[in-house]
């Protein structure tokens, strides 16, 4: 079973544990999640920018559980665009 650890930065003020552990199951097929399928996708902002994103899907039923930015790829895309712009 996948264990997600969430840090609570204020917990130490009350003498509590900063880590909160959660067990995860797929909300669609109810199977325990021990891994996730990651796929890169393009995110369009409606104007002219295209950013790199990723989907996280259940490996059992293949339903998408979350979509978000791939921050590493986005940072690399922005850096490449700036370098290209500076070179003219």
C-alpha cells in the first residue's frame, strides 16, 4: 500500500509529530495503490504558451487521479525559451 507522508510545519509547535502518514486506495476501483502510472501531457494556457504537465493514474483501472505541472520539465522549458530569446 502506498504511504503518503504529509509534513505539517505547525505540528511541532504543539509538541506533535510533523509527519502524518496516509494510506491510499483508488477512489474508482477501491484497490490499494502501491504505484502510479505517470504520463507527460501538454498544458495549454489558451494563448500561446505550452507547458509540460503530467497525469497520475491508477495502474489497475487506468483512471486519472490527478493532473499537474511537471515542474522539472517546465523549468527546463522556461530556461530554453529564455536562452533562445536572448540569442535573438
